[in-house]
C-alpha cells in the first residue's frame, strides 16, 4: 500500500513523493497532524504542478 494523489489537471493517480509512512494507520495519523499540508507536486504523466493538502492524499494498493 502507498500514499497516492490524483493529478488536479489530468486526473492521473500517481504515488506521492511523501512515502515516509509505512502503514495505513501511520498514514491516517500523518493526515490528522497535517504533515501532508500544502505540498507542490509535479505529475509524472502531464508534467504540471499542483498543490496538494492532506485532503488530496489517499492510501492505495500499488499498481503492478
């Protein structure tokens, strides 16, 4: 499982550059503490930058 975001421009789902959390419980604690707050990420698909807050991150099985 991994923390992912959905690109605000092209809607592609990709891994978050923040991967310090190893479990879903750690992920939820990080969101509650606002550790995932106002980060700018570049989408690997479209190359556009978007700002993401804790509400934009979710936990998902990695694609194989």
